[in-house]
């Protein structure tokens, strides 16, 4: 399989002073392949957000290499789509203006672009909301706008940092199924942070489990469920058994 993201012996420490720091990653290596859906799961403070900051280029590693599509690019943020827990929509812009923002920054304009965006908004269930402002939308709608904006950046790799954690249970379930549908259609590579074990199992091809300090390796769990998936798959005995095992693994990694 073709590689999309590679960590090759990456070490990173948060510097407390000039002489010493808190080591988070210690010669960590792993690979994400193109079109994979991989979830990152671990206790709070285990380094999940640090991982995303390194991938996006908001932090720089002390040692090792980070490759995106085979290249060690310095401006990784310009090669990666990012969607955070908070949707990040600009409140003074309409839905159309928000989703058009990545294209506007690239200087892409024209009537054909507007028509294409209308079509995408329709497919994302946002037809008729083009001129609404973020505060006029439901939580699920805001996240759909945010995801569409990330897609329009044109990047193969999307980082999703707990995008559904603030949603109610019903909306969250619907958004999970919706996300799988979009991923299946776009074939993007998705790296997804979540604290929800069931969510990780339902969405992912693989799960990378954080635990040790500093992080020297990530425990890998292959999800044996076929695709496409629906909510009814959550009742599968194989799913339930794997969920229990994963929860036990996480409990063993938590220090209270």
C-alpha cells in the first residue's frame, strides 16, 4: 500500500527551560497508508494532541523524520486538512463564504466554482443554508460545513481531532455514519483522535493506542469488521468483544 504519512524515529520534548524538557515521544515510528481510516486513542495527556501538532507542523520534532506523501516538507500545515473539536467557522461569514474560504485563499474564483460549491452543499445536506450564519445552524450542520471546508483544501490527509465529542448521542451517531459515507466517496486518508472506544472501532480500519510515557511505540489494533458499516454492526459479538478488550487495555494505561 502507498504511504501517506510516515513517522521515522521521531523524538519530541516540550522544553521547560533551556537545559531540560518533558519528553513526549521517543524515537516513535509508524506509517499511515493512503485511503486508510485510522483512529488514535489514549488517556488524557498521553500525547495525542502533540502528535497532531507535529503532523501539522505546529511543532517541530527534535529528532527523526515526518514524511507526508513521501516528502519531508517543512510547511506541513499547507499539505494537510485539519478539523478540530470546535468547528472553527468564522461567525461573520455565511455558510457559502466559510466553505469557499480555502478556494479564495488559493485565488480560485468564477461562476463554475460557485455552482460546484452549491452541488457539494447539496450533497452534504446543506442545501438552502448557503446564506445562513454559523449561529443559525445545528451542531451537526456546523461540523458538516467544517468537514467540507477541510475537503476543499484539496489535501489527501485529513486530521480530525474529536470532531463529534460536543454533539448529543443521536446527532453523534448520525454524523459517524455520515462521515463514513463521505470517506468512502472521497477516498481521503483520515487520522481521527477520539476518547470514545466504540466510535474508534466503528469508524476505523486500525486503531493506534497511546499508553507509555514517553511514547516509544503505538499499540496497533486491526478492526476486523467489514465495510460498509451501519449502526447495527455495533451489536456484532466480535465488535462487543473487541470493545471490552480495548477498554481493559486503556484502563491498564491510566494512572489515577
